[in-house]
């Protein structure tokens, strides 16, 4: 599904290298987790994959189903099936949540040359999906993320994911700022979307999210590269011993 | 819920419309039609000529001549934050009418097909049907009456008969001067006096046509009224005059639209609009101003110097100005409210967009004279390219305006780093029981917002349109539905090329 090889990235504005040769191969239907200490480059990886400005790729490549991701505009990546659930979802005053989502869904469909979703179809689908995530009609009407609580913002990201039906989902610290109940709800939403054609890359600091979203593989990222890959037990190891040991091991 | 759904659909259609309309200014074409011009330049003879073309009574000509003589001694106002070459008032035509309009057509069927075709192309069919701007009325049977003004003359007014049955007079002002002299003499120039300002005085001397509305006591106008202004002729100024009188306990919603062809040489437009409101009357006046803004280098475009004012003479009367200003090379416009009657209310909702080399200096004046009067100002200024956008507003609480209130919210949005936004609020309070609130913000279109939209699949310009429409939401919501759609599309179109 997603193949990242030898990816080197630095900030455009200053000569600061952030990713120093990331290699990842994500198969369809799998859930991969990336863990790592602050500043290891996890969020940068998610931004570079989704096409945010401000980063310069100096070497390496990233392909989604064989298509060169780095050569595409952010909207083209989205239409190709890439989705990033933001760590800090952005507020857009005055734009209704539902308007935003419908515009997004139909923009992607147009880019893919598909017919647009009618207002009726869209409404039926969003209502059903919102209900599963305990998002009420009022929250759908409110402006995008404006005045949403931390939990509401994250659930809203998952709702967008459910509506856009991407193939490759990146969740950037979706558990940050969530209480246990909210985290469970978000995890349920993610688990409901798991199937053999959809791949997840879950970025997190903590093992606890992985109790609810069971990963197939866990990668440890430090100082701009993947330093260790293992099964779910690797996450437990980090939880118990911290990163220091792993980092030391490598040194 | 239903209401929200309609708005929801509107936004989606906006984005769609942006894609379909890939050109920039879509009304930039002209109509090839045989015209009759008054000689170039301005003199007493020209004023006499305009008056005689309109077959006016003596008192009207005297009124015009007095204005002309006053104008000769006035100086061009220079306090606004706009910069443009000096206008040569002798190098303009002050009167241009299609030859076919020499004899006013008896009915719309007799109007020159070329003119009908022009309005059809603009999306303003001059047929009596429930459509405006090619947009299907959401409530099914919604009718809009249109007065169509082409250069210096009104070519036709629809639904006059049906309106007359309700007692509503809707006609061109040239007809009103002949047919309803008692109303004209009683009200014309009483809101914007001849002596008001340079451009209002000029307008008083040379206005050639415009619209007239009278709503009798207790009548709720059965349909929306609108005037569509089109400048077509070259080197010709348009000077129109609109007078709306809402008698006691009446209501009317009036829409105004304007476009002009793309031309290399700037053209002058100086209009005067007067609204009179008696006890318990209400007027909603909405404008979508889409004059040619000039090209991206600032060549051509309309110089728009407009005086609009409402006089809330009656108790509990209420006026609402809503404007979407996207066009014109230079805009100088301050629709104002005189809140004379006690408990009268004035509202001003404005979106002003300036892109490329456009300059806009616009705002409002809320003059509180009566007690317990209320006003509300919501201004959204958007600047892109190298444009300069100024909000200029006055809130004045007079000594007798006890317990009056004003709320002003003034937001500016910048796109790119070569444009400017300026806010110039003047506040005068001469009593101690009134309250004035002013809030102002300036922000840039946030890269994070754009990236968020794009990561969900929207193109860059669609993303800007969505964010800007969100920024303008409060004002867009104040517009009648048909105009809200048009305005949303306009917002998107006028910002084309502002990113990337």
C-alpha cells in the first residue's frame, strides 16, 4: 500500500534535518504503529506524506499503490486515498462542519472523475456515521472545529475519515488530550473502519491507544529514522522501560 | 434544520461554480448597439439637454441647474484612502441612450431585442417570470420585479401592473418625475441634499435615470424589487438616482446589481440613493456591486463614487443595508442611516473585496438623533493582490439620542503580503446614557486552514473560497437567498488568482 524508502527531509526555512532515511513498507489491511520520543520526526513524517508546505525532501521516495506521492498536490494525495487525522485539527470559522465535509467528499470524487454525491445521499450517510461516533446533529452544523472540545475534535477527524473512505489512514497522536472514554470511542471508530484493503499508520506516544487499536507491527522512531520494528509486544516494552534503553541499545 | 440544509447546498454549489467559471470577470463583454450621445463634457446646456430628453417639468430643470451651479464651486474630496488619476469631467459623456429607446417602448414586448438579449446574457431575463440571475427560486413561486437601466436610461420595468394592484409604485425615476410629481417634490433631495457632497451634487445636476419605489401605508410589497445597472457605452459616466419611500407600516426588500464591460479607460459612476422610512416601515436594501474592477495591472475599471442614505423619519422604522462590493477599480461608498424616529434601527452588513490593484474605501454612518435608537455594523473586508481596503465609519450619538446603542464589528482578512487593510472608526457620543461598542480584528488567511482543506481533497482556490465564505458568513446570511448564492460565487471568482 504505502512504501517509504530512504526518506530524507529537512525544513525549508532552515538547514535542519528532521528525517534521516526513513524506510517503511505498509501492506494493505495492516495496522502499523509508530512510537518514539518527542522530536523524533513522527509528525513531520505525517505532514510530508500529506504534502504540507515548509519541508524539503532531499532524498528518498514515498509511493502510494505505486504512485509517487511526493510529486502530487495535497488534494491529489487525498483523492488517491491518503488521509491524515490531525493532531491539532484546524478551526474554520463560519464554515459548517457538514458543508466542509460535503465539499471535501465531492472534491475528491471530482478529482477521481466520479459522479458527485447528492445532498440526500450525503445526508443519509453522514447521519448514520455520525451516530456511531456519538456526534449529534448540532455538532454537524457548527463551524468546523470551532469551540469543539478536544474529544469532539478527534471524533470529528474520525468522522471525516469514515466519510472520505481513504485507503491509507495516518493518525497523528489521535489519543493526545483524550480521556479514557473518548479514547475508546475514537478507537471504536477506527476499528470499525479496519478491513483487508485499508491500511493504518498510528502515531502515538503511549501504549494505551494500542490497547484499543491492536497493531500488527510497531516501529520505534528516534532522531529521524526507524530504529526498531517488532510486534505489539514492543509497545509494551516501551511502556515499561521507556525509550532510553532502546536508544542506548542502538548506540 | 431545513434552512441549514439549503445553506449547505449553497456552499457546495459555490465551489462548483468556481470551477465552471474559469474566466475572471464574466460580464466584461459589450453590446454592439446604435447609441445616441449628448455632446462630450459638462455645461449648463448638457444639464438642459438631459432634462429635455427626459421631458421634465420646469421645476426639475431648475433643481438640476441649481445643483450644477453649486457643483462648479466645489472641490473634489480627497480624504478617502484612494489614489487615482484626476478625473477630467469634460472628457466624459453624460448622456448615452440606445437609439431604439428614443421613444419609450409601450411594453416590454416592444423593447429592442438587442437590449433584451443583453439582459438575458447577464442572467436578468426581462420577462415576467419567477427567476433572477438564472437561479431557481428555492421557494417555488418567488417573483422578482426588475427595473433595467442601460447606460443613461431605464429600458423597462417588469411586474408593474401586478405591483400596482397592491398599490406599489415601481418605475424609473424619469417616469416618476412625470407621473408622480407630488411624491418626487416632497421627497427628492430630502435625504441626500443637493449640497451634500461633490459627487451627490454632480449627480443632482446630471442624473439621467434610476428607480423609484413607493410602498403605501400598511403594504408589504408582494415581491422583491430590483434594479440592474449596466454601463455599456465607452467614455460614458452613469449617474443614476434611486428614491424609495416606505410609508407607515410598510415593508420592501430591494436588490441592486451592477456590471460593466472590460474597457482600458476608467469610467465614472456616481449614484445617489435615498431611502425614506415613515413610522414602523422597514426597508432591506441589498447590493451586489460587480462593476468591472480593471485588469490585474490596474488598467480600466469603474470609479464608483456613491452616496447612499436612509432617513428613518418614523418611529420604530428599520433599515438594513447589505452590500457585497467586489467590483470597481475605486470604491467610495458609505451607505448611512439617520436614526431620527425614536426606537428606529439601522443595520449595515458589508463584504468588501479588493483584489489586484483595486482600492476600496467603504463603510457607513450611523447618525443617532432619536431616543432608544439602535444600530449594528458588521463589516468584512478582504484584501488580496496589491489591493487596499479601508473601512471608514462614523457612529454619532446626539444629545437627544438617549439610551441608544451601537455595536460595530469590523473584521479584515488579508490574502498574501502585498495588500493592505485599514480601519478608520469615528465615534462621537454627546449624551451619557448611550452605549457604543466597537470590535475589530485583522487576520491573514491561515496556511494551516488551507492545508487542512487541501488535505481533505479541495483545490487551493476552492479552499480559499471556502475559508473566505466562512469569514463572510454573517453578511452572506443577511442577503436574500438569490443574492446569497450569487454573492458566494462572486466572492470566489473575485479572489481568483489571489493565491499560488
